[in-house]
């Protein structure tokens, strides 16, 4: 962090560096537990159902509840103490996981139980995610936000490399019950770490005036800001279109193709899944070294076109080559492509995410992020259902090639947008 201390909260000095350490240590603990559990649960559901459609249904229920609660959550985090929201929701998530661990023993083959677990955890994490995302500039300082986002991405991706490997081993050795336990404890430990973060206090007048607003009127203000700011509307649209392809690609298509079609082992699948995260680590590290990383947003569509080409290259196992008979060759090539895709994805997404954190006024940030998150969740859900259904009717190679081509065409069209061109000109002088 380039800024170590700044007077922000009354008479207290805020140590941005210490805040960053506390924040990242808390997220390290909880995200590693969640990554281990998430991968183990994916294997469990695939083993239990043997169906892409059923798998996509379970995955989608970690998204659907957020769609209904995010608008209220956005107004809530704008009107209340964000630090308290962060701490309480993390601890509540841990308690919920531990309760489900007990219930899981009674009905281990119940898809309804797993869906219920996904719904409850999604609600608590919806409040947590909005409070956390909108607080980063207050926790580490606005000037440090792009670099902090890059480091968070790199460290989070490192966890995602370790998580699938540990998850695959744990799934085969200790079972899902004890993985529930690990995940629950990690959430609680994260909440304890976050208690010691010192954040900027907002002015009482701002909080009081916002509390006088009804939740629905608060939501309306968020929408009014977005519709008034054309470039914000444009970036939300871009994120929506991209997410329809990328969310199911990472969560559904790659695991299903490799585990259920190409029949790689659990360990090989964990290597493949971790490769995207390995690329994100490299991308996050590279961005953290770049002082003007935010300006890369100008090249977003060139980066996305490169990502689309990678998606098309995933077709390679369909080529009639002797090498592709080896599961380890397939694993290695998928991993290499995913590393490159992970690098590109971070370089594309971090500047876009930073835009919403530093350009949107703080008193509206929660509501704007709520709309942004709902856009992501709707597109993710639609993408999971769409690709889940298509994969059972159409050859997976055709799905990937068509998706890549559509993405290239979309980038060509969006790059000509006048609001985007004006925005590019404006940040040249920043």
C-alpha cells in the first residue's frame, strides 16, 4: 500500500496497511474453506446426479436468492455501518454452515437439502458481498484501490488453486461432513479478523437522511443514477453479456466436459480447475505492479476478443490426434489454456470492477453495486440454465466454438459505442 496512514474517522488514525493485512487474512481463511467445500460439493453433486442439468440447477440456487435480496441489501449497506454488516454476516454464514453439517448427516442424498443450504448461505453472503465491495476504498484508501483489487484477485486465485486440490483429496479421504466443519469454522474466524479493521466513519447527517428514505425510494435513487450515467449503464451491459458465457464456462462447462465426458480423474479435474486461478494469480501480480492499471479499461474489448479465441481453442480434444487419447495430455492442454484465460480475465475485469468502486458516490455505491450484482446473478443463472440444457442436446465442442464466435462479434459491435469512446478520451487526462 502506498498510503500508510490517514485521518479519516474522527480523531483516529487509520492505518491502511494494517487494514489491508486484517482484511486479506480474514478472506484467506474463509475463502480457502469455501473453495475446498465448493469443489468437494461439485464432485458430490456430479456423483449423485450424473446430470449437467441437475448440476446446473443446484449451482443456480446459490445465485437466485441474491436476485431477490440484493436491492434491499444495497439500500441496507448504504444506510448502516458497513463494518458491522461485514462481521455479522460472516459469522452468521459460519453458524449456518455448521447447522447444515448436522442436518446433512440425517439426509446425505437430499438435493433439496443442498439447495436449501445454497439459498441460506447466498442470502447472508449477499449482504456481506455488497458491504465488502463498497468498502474497499474506505478500508485501503481510494488511491490504493486498483492495486488492492489486483492483490486480492491474485491471493484469492491462489486459494482457488489450492482449494480444488485440497477439496479433491478431502472428498476422497475425510468426506463432505468434515469439509462442512472446516468451511463453517473458516467463516467465523474471518469474521473475528474483520472486527479489528478501522474504517472511515460516514457523517451522521448522511446516515440520518438516508434512514428517512424508504427502502424502495432508495432503490429508485440507485436506478436513477445508473440511467443518468450512460457509461455506467454501458459497463453493466458489457458485464452482463460477458457473464452469460464466462459464468457457466467456469462453473459448469469445463467441469462437466472433463469429468463426465472426457472422464478425467478427480485430481486431474482439480488441476484443470486450479489453472484458471493460477492464471489469475499471474494477472493480479502483473496488475499490482502497474500504477495506472485502471486505464486498461480502454482495451477491454481487445482483451475480451483474445479470451474468445481461447474459448474456441478448448475444442482441441475433438481433433483426431493420438496425443489426445492421454488424459494427462488433455489435462495439461486444458490447464495451459485456462492459465492464459485467467490472466486475460483479471486484466479485463479488475479495471472494470474498480470503476464502480471509485467513480460511484459512496452514498449510492451499495445500491449501484446491488444493480450490478443482480445483473451478474441474472446472467449467471440464465447462462447456467442455458448451457446446462444445451450440453445435453448439442455436442460440447460446437457449444464452445459458437460461444467464442458470438463473443468476438459482440466485442466488435460494443467497441463502437459513443459513450465508451468519450469515456476513453476522458481518462487519457486522468
